C-alpha cells in the first residue's frame, strides 16, 4: 500500500474585482508515493507546486479530492508529515539556541529525558551541523547552517514523509550538491520518504526516483526520472529540459522561441 495517495485534488482562490471570479490553482491532481521514495515535483514559478506541498502537509484544505496517508504502523507518530519551507524562519526561531529547539521537538515526540542528549546529537550529526554550533542562536548561523538546523528540527519529530519546498533556492552550486547528498543520506539512513518541490531539473535529476511535471496546476507528465528526462512526451517537458540545457527560465525560452 502506498504511503501517500493524492486523489483528484482541486483548489482555487477567489479573485476580487468588478466580478468575483475563481482562479484555479490545482486541477485534478492525482499520484501516489511509495515508502522510501523521493518524488520530485517540477514546473515553472506560479504553477501550483508550493500550494500542492501545503495541501499534502494539511496546511491548506482542498476544495475537492483527498489526501490519504497510510497510517498503518504509524500510530505512535504525532507529526507524520513535515514540511521544510523555503523560508526557514517559519521553523527556526532566530532567538533560540539550536540545542533548545531540537530538545523541544524531541520532547514533543515523547523522547525521555535520559535519551534526549543522545538523540539530539545523533540528529544534528546526521544533518552535518558541527557541535560548536549547538549553543548558537538561529540568527548567529549562516543560511546553510540555518537550513540544516531547521531540517534537524523536523527530523526530531520522526516524520514518515518530509516535504521539501524549494530547498535549493539562493544556494551556490557547491551548497546545492551538498544538500542533494544530505537528502540522499537521510533517505537511506532513516528510510525517509520525501517529496521535493523544485523548479531546478538539474537537481531533481540527481535526487528524485520519480518526477511529476506540473503546468498551470495540472499534472502533464510523470514517471521514472530517467524515462521522463531521456524520453519526454509532452512539449512543455521538452521546453523545461531545453531551458535547463541553455540555463534559461521557461519564460525566457518561450520568448526566444517566438522570435
């Protein structure tokens, strides 16, 4: 049985103007995620990726459709789905020490006092945060260190599914590679299922087992990563791959193709 089923999700927002109209954000989204998989969701900005992430995480209620999370053997987990936002400030309090933030999350997950130090050190070590940073406050960390601390905070509640919402934005190539390797390591070490939202196909090519391509809130193509990348069926997917090869945005490539 899949860990997660996304079934016929529709979501729209009301646009205020002379006439009140609804703007469709997600249209009939359906897919499944198996335990231990890393699924990549890609598409241009404004295509509904982050909205879909919030729907899966339960932060937004869809207008129709449903999210089915397989809770079999997950009864002891209080927070089985966690989301790493692009803005770490939604997870990491800048005025609290890293150690305190992780300890609090461990207590939420009912880790006993005697085990907290061991668990905390294991988690912070697993995300590659040096011990000398444990007693620093969020604002005293670099951007990459803040992201690692935020990730540790999520891992401390022992999720079954981790959603990554544009985790590689505003990072240089070396940092992106380091985080790709980190997510792969956590996937194997914790058997942690991940859904990674990203507009960067280069990264998803190296990270995801399967790819879902979104265009204007609809799934237009999906499949095994190598199959989608090597034999794209849809013109939009071919456009995205061409943009990747030329280091252009999708909109820039469209503009060039019209000239």
